[in-house]
C-alpha cells in the first residue's frame, strides 16, 4: 500500500511536470521580438554547478530550445564529453511540436557515442555522447537534460547567456555552489546592454538570471563573440587537473605548480642526444644563434601529430620519446626543443596561449588554466623571442597570424609571468610589386612582376613554394581574378627565411586583356594589384568593427601600350586619406606608348566604432573603383 | 622442341618473377631507395608508393570454417615534408556484427640513411593505437617513428574477417605515384568472386589453379563449408584453389580536377563481389553476376522487397489523400507531397530499410529506402505502375559494375504513357522528374514486381530555365534605376528554394544587394516559393551608383550590369575528366535600356552567335536601338548534363567567347 501511494504521487508529479512543459513551451507563446532574426529561441537554459570538493564537480544542465528552422538546429547542442575523470551520469531529451504535444522521448541509448578523433588528432582518450535528431516538423521544442560528474575542477564552464548569433534567449540561469575553502572566483564581462540579474553573490554561492536577449546578426569585421557579449569566467584557487591537485592565487604560483607537477621529469634527454646537439652547435656562443641551430634541427627531425593522452592532454610526452619517435604535438615538440636548448645552455620557457588567427589573450587578471596551444619563449637580452615548434617550414621566431600580439603565460623558473608576444607593425607588413607589361595591338597582355612580401604578408605567401604546380596555377588564377584567360608562363620563388622575405617572380600573358570595340581599346591600367574584393554593405550595423592587422602595399609598373594606337583618355591621379589608411595612384606619361603606374595602399589596424563602418566601406570602394580605372586608346 | 622452349620460357619467367619478387619484400630496403631525392617520373611527388602488395586467402578452422585473411605489405618513400601524412596509417574494422573483425600491424619500420649506413627504427607499441570509433567501426592507427625527408617506411597489416561477401577493394592508384602494385587472391572452389576493374590503367592478370588439402580433426557439426562428413576422426578437406594475380606498374598520381563528379570514378582499382557459394552437397547460392541478378538479390532482401508489399499502415490515411483525384499526374503529386510532409529524411542513405516502413511512418522519420519504398507502395496502392529504382549517389561514385555495393540509394518511378516519372520524397523541394542533385548520377536500375529489372537514365532531359527581364534607365551621372523580374524552373528553382529556405527577407536582400554590386533593392516580391509545380519568380526595383563608368565625358555601360559573368569557370589548360553540369539549362535575358537625354549611342556591341559542335550548347547576343531605347536579347544554353573531356577545349573557348561578348561596353556620348 505504501509503495502504491508513492507511485501515485510520482505519477502525479510527472504528469504535472509534463502538463506544465506543454503549455509553458508552446512555440506560439514566444514574443515577436525574440523571433526576429532568430533561427532558434532558448526558452530556458539552466546550469547548476555543484562543486562538492577540490576533486568533485557536478554540472546539471536543463535546456529548453524552440527551434524555428533548420539553421537553428545547432542551438540544441545536446552533447557531453567524457573521459577517465569525467562521467556522463544522465542524458536525455523530449521533443514537443509547436503546440506543445509530445512527439518523442529520447533516452540515453538513443544518443550516439563517438571517439573524439578527427583531423590531425591521431589518438584521444576523450569521447562524446551526442544527439542526432531529425526534426519532423518546425517549429519544435526540445527539452534536454544532462548531468555530468568530474574530478577535474580546474575548468569550470564559462557562463554565456547568449551562445551564438541568430539565437534569442527568454531566460538563462546559472547557479553555483562551492565550499568556502576552495577560493572560488569569477570575472564578469560585457554585461552592459543586457538584462542580467545577479541574485546571489556570496563566497559559496553565485546566481545569475538573464532574460529577454534578442537575436544578434553576425556582422563582418566584428571583434570576437566573447569580446562583445556577456560572459562569466569562473575558477578555483584549489583545483584538480585529471588527478593532480593544484593551487594558485597568482600567475607566479600557477607557473610554479605547473612546472613542478606537470612539466617536471619530462625533459630528460640521453647523453648521446645531448652530445649530438652540442656538436651541432659547436663553438657558437650567441644564445640566439644557438637557438636558431637547434630550431632548424627540430624542424628537420620532427613532425606534428596530436595525441591526447595523460593528464587530460596537459602533460607533454617525454622529450626522450620525441627524440626517439620524431613526432609529437605542440606540447611535446615545444618541451623537446626546450630540453635541447637547455643542453646547449640556452634558457627557454614553456609557454601557454591561444593559438588563433584572432588575437585572443590569456585573461591576465584571472589566474586559471587557459589556452589551446603551447610555444616556447627564449629570452633575448631584455626582450623575448617566441618559437612555434609544430611547423617544419616557418622561419625562426616567426609568429604572424597565429600567435602574434597577445598575452601569453610563460613558465619561468621562479614562476609564471604574463608576457605580450611580438607585434607586427602595420608598416612592416609590406608587399611591393615591381614589373612591367605590354599590351599588343590585339589586346593581348604579356608581362612580368616581382612581388616581395614581408611581415604578416610573408605568412600569406610562403606556402606557395610547397604547393603542387596545379595548385599554384589555381592560386594565381584566383589571385589575378581580374585577368581573364590568364596564362602563367614562368614562376620562380625565393624564400629568404633569414630576412623573412618571400619573393615571387611571375611572367604572365592573357589574350583579350584590352577589349577592342569600334577602333577603340580599353585597358585596365592596374593589371597586377587590382583590388576586386568589396566590403559588404550592412544595413544598420550594431557591433564595432576591427581591422586586426594593417598592411602597406606599394607598386611600380611600367606599361607599354600598343603601337598604332593613341591615348584618348588616361585616368587622373588619385589620392584618398582616411582614418583607416591612405591610397594613392599616379600615372606618369613617358612618351606616347610608355607609362609608369604607381600605387600605394596603406591600411591601418584598429578597433573602430560601428558608425565608422560605412566610411571604411566607402574608402575600400574608392580603392576598388580606382583600381579598375581604364585607359582608352584609339586606333590611328 | 617447342615443349622445351616453352618450359625454358616458363623457367625464365619464373626466375624473373622471383628476382622481382625479392625486391618487393619487406625489410630489404636498398641504399639506392634511401638516396633517391625525387621521384624519377614525377618530380613534384611528395612521396611515392614503391610497392604495395596485397593478398586475400581463406584459412580453415574446424570451429569457424573459412576465415578471410587480407594481408597488405607496403613500402613508401618520403620525398618532401608534405609527404609526412603517409607515415601515419589507419585501417578500419567492423565491430557492428556478431562476428568480429580484427586488424594487426606487423613489420612496421622506418629506414634512414645515416652516414652512408641504413638505420632501421622499428614501430613499437607506443606508436600503435586501437580505438572504438562508434558502435559499428573500430580502427587501428600507426604513427611511424623517426620519419624525415628521404626516409623509406614499411608496414604490413592483416585483417581477419568472416564477412566474405566482398574482398577488400584494391586501389592500384593513389594520390601519389605508385611504382608497383600487386593484388593476389587465393579463392577456394566453394566461392566465386566477380572482379570489376575500373580506371584508365589496366593491370596484368594471370590465373593459376592448384589442388589444396587441409587436415583437421572433426568432433561436432561445424559451420557451412566444413560440413563434409559426419564421422568423428581425422579428416581431410581437398579442394581446388584459384590464384589470381593483378599487377600494375608505374601508376601516375591521381590528381583532383574541378567540376569532376567524383574523382574515384576514374581511379584504377579492382573490386570483387561474391557471386556464387558452392558448398558440397548443397544447392548453389547465386549472388550478383549481372545487373539482373544484382537487382534480384537486392529485391529479395527482407528489408527491401517485403517492405514494398506492406500497405496496411497507410491505407486509411491514403483514402483521404486520394479522394477525388482522377488523373495520374494528380495522384503522383498528391502522394509525393504527402510522403514529403509525413516522413522526414534522417540523412541516411542506403537501399535497405533500417527500422522498416511501418516504424518510419509512425515516427515520421526514415532513411532513403524507408521513404521512397513507402512512396512506391503508396503509388501502387493508388493503382499506378510504380517501381523502385536503385541509384548510386554522386558521392558513392557511378555504378559501373553489377554488384550490390554499386548502389546506395533508391528512388521511385512511375511508368506512364508519356514516359517514366522519377520521384524522390527525401528532399522537400524535389518534384516529379526533378531529383535532388545527389541522385543525378548517370543511370539507375528499375526493379519490377517479378524481380526483373531495367536500366533507367537518371539525367534530366528538360533544360532548367532562368529567365530574366530587366528594364533600366541610365541618367547623365551614370546612376541606374530599373526593374527586374527573374523566373526559374526545375533544378534552378530547386536550388533557389533550397538557398532561400529559412533565410529572413532582410538577410536575403542584404546578400543579394552585395552580390549584385551593391545595388539598393526595393519593392521585392517573391512568387510561388511554396508552389513547387510553378516556376519561382522574384520581382524588384533597384538603384545602383556603381554600375556605369564615366570616362572622358562618355558613359560606359556593361549592359548585363551585375549579371555579366566575369570569370571563365574553366581555367585549366587541359582536362582529363568529363565536365559535369548535372542538368541541361537555358539562361535567357531580355533587357531594355533607356539612355539619358542629350546622349546618343557611340558604340554598341555587335550581335554574335556561338554554337558548340554536336549541339552541346549555344550563345546568342542580339542588340537593337530604337529612339532612346537599347534592346538586348541574350541566351546561353547547355543542352547536355555531361560534356566529355574531348570537348573541353571547345567548351573553354565557348566560355571565353561568351565572356568577352558579355564584357563589351555600350558607349554613350553627348550629342
């Protein structure tokens, strides 16, 4: 009897719950403002984080998503990762149609289970469970619930009430509970302009509720999502990383812990290897020159393979193993290079950072394990040099476009220290084009050009050398998409890794470059560096825009016009100066058939206000239009 | 004499073969191979397969009967750092069935030349990884140690399997050059496999038959294939074994080209599929031998033919759907729409049902087979002559040879007096005879109720139309304002509907404005977006400031404005593989341009007609001036979905001529 009544209570509870969900999450009840620009609406996203001890954290997720169309499917995000230290205790979902009628219950066994191996990852201990649901009707509402338990407390998930573009939010809740002795800390960012209420904020409890966040459009040249939208970063001073306890209040302490508990014992090398590298370095005494020799040795000896094993992928594979196997990931290869450098008395420090085209900083005011990449830091008098150890090709000390201009955490012998990496100045990112072209009486173009790229521009070019000839041909046909019927007649490269300068020598030809009609020929004067791109028009831009890296181009091209024609029209010289940069073109007429075309384009890096965007667009449009200026010739 | 001669020849031959064979043995890497700096025939090669030898044989155990053993030994030379990828290898194995497959790597090592001496670094267990990818597949991966530019690597792997429905596909060609490729099969007389070869390079094939004896002790009845006798004693199994050897040498690297349907259609390879099982004292079991047998086999599968015969689950619902409908066309379109709405595709291909049509109907989700077999059954129920058509999708490659794996997809066909109507209910924008792009892959195979079958051409015959009518006015400042109407049919309409699906009007227009050289669009109206049987159309007014150039007081107009194609899609100098457009099409433009007061036409592009040989395509450009209005009529049509590579130079010239014409300017001067 007792059991029976309990059962009754349970069923009542469940049916009430189901009823509640039905009416509450009916798709029709979503306000119009939340539907605007939205592919999906987050009705509720509640995350409860319970930190029981330094070695135990439970994360409960309840997410109710109304998906309005196919593009909104990714908002469901029904995926949980697991490994030796993390278990997925429960995971399930229920699907309702637009009116709130239940369509399907999805149990754990209906989720898919997959190993986390893809791309250049050779092996990983991580796996994930995910939902692969085929919608049968739009809109539909999915209630997703999961519970994940982990002994790794070094990473508390960030709270982002808004997680994506084209997604609106009715309500998003975070609740954190943590014992007072673990040093729980948090950092809030970008809260202004959003309705976020902090209901509890004590040493052991934290709660936020965000409501009614409108869907955001993605806009070109926007800064990173996390720089514009709200995010709470959390961490513990006393944490555990895959079975290893740690504590750090300062970066200094963090570095000490990391060196002692994670790195120590991974940098031994055999006497034989040490002798070999010492012999190679010989009598060289300059530490940077020694480092250069060691770096080239590593580039020739190793290849990059990502293997995710041991301490959650945070501990590098021993240097002696890399020495024997000749491969490793960023941690292993950096650590190996460090061991070799130490063998020749060059100090080098293991460095964690975000490797990305976007300049992502280690949050220097928030001590915690951060980053997705490892490089090496070598002191160079009062400055530092950074070495990317995963590439077999890039020059010694080259960082552009992946690890440049950002805060990184360097593990120095006395502890960690935040250091900013190399900044490539706008004026150093040069590309100069020098050459000449001739237009034949039938409009055929033939010419040669030498293009020299430096700074960040080097990084956009050096790989050309390694491409297959068919891919090189494809590259140039895209690069010169302003020249139809392009033929590459000759191609030669000089890759000067010492000076970090890449030179392309190209000879080309193209029929019908000059278009002839009724005794007249039109010749676009800028054959080699025409800017054919465009900056998108954005109706009513909201976000600021960013030019991450500046550049400086300069061209000087001799133009030989066909005999038997006379110049009817020459484009006028042009000059434009804006806060985003400057642009000039000039045509010098040597004689009836010989011209010199000069052009400079300088683009300044910077973060600009949203209202400046149109001005920038118009600047680039001027460049586009003037780059397409034409000479008109008349047949004599 | 002649006998002696041939014996001698045979001896010589076997000696030659032997010396050859020695060279192709793992562990015998030569200094010459290590010293080689680049591939002698392809200096751009990043690596090369010096040899690759595979063999398949059958091992007999009394407990399990025959097990299929595949052994592959490979030697690879690394010329450049970009070739390092070849020093990581992986082999997948199936774990989804009741019998497990397993893979093992042996003899894996890297060879380097150090101070003139060969240094061998063996692969140890820390370089080998075994992982369960998902419920169905596992894989073993190796990362060879100590690989540098110039290294030679070697490895061998063995796969043991009881899934003997087909042998491992043998690819003679690879993305890097292959110097020597050999594949041997040792097949006991109980099995017959049908080989299918494809690609431009044909290997040498030799065959040899041999008597084999296997000794074993018999205790209890074993699996089929071993059930020779029932006494419990020492037993002898005698049978004939056929050894077939395929050898190909000096295969060039396979290079991707643009506009190729699927590069694997052209790679040299051989595949084998089981055609007969001939166990003693049992009737022969026939499998695929020709298209008819393949289709019959598939038809007889439990998850194919029988699924077609189930009707009970939909009968009540269909009575409502079909009520009042009389003509074939009405019934076809009603049923296609009904299935499209009732069951959504879960993105799985295959010609076999997974959960079955009944469950798919109930769950409102299913794979390709469930959806289209259900559709076929409904069409039959409505009294139409409907049958399934087996198809190979573009990503699966063209079904060149009769085997069961040649197909991975199924659609429905209705035979009408006007011809066959093809249907696919997995795509919400597909229409009768307008199949999704993935299914447009040469020919399919139609299966009738009695199991007989017939080839069906899948490629569209009707040109998809894109019709544009545009009237615009140019003012003296080069500003343009006008109106435009664009109408699309068939595949063009399908593509449009797909791209516009779930895109808000605002987003769509922003994209269109940017694509069309930053015009400003107003009064946008879209018609028939949901009425699939009608052409979809867009109408809008536009303004543009960047569409004309004023040079030296004259106005230069590109008459097609933003529609002028600026780049030849065919950039390659030579081409090896056919150009695949997917469907024939016709683009048609009618343009009226009003010129500003005080101006007259100085130059007008002259009319032109370009015609491709064999009626493959044609381009027409006509102009006319009356008063202050210039009229342009232009058509561009490609009449066949696939153009073979021999026509490539002509096609490239055609596009070049068309582009040149489209880029010609109208020049206006002041009166």
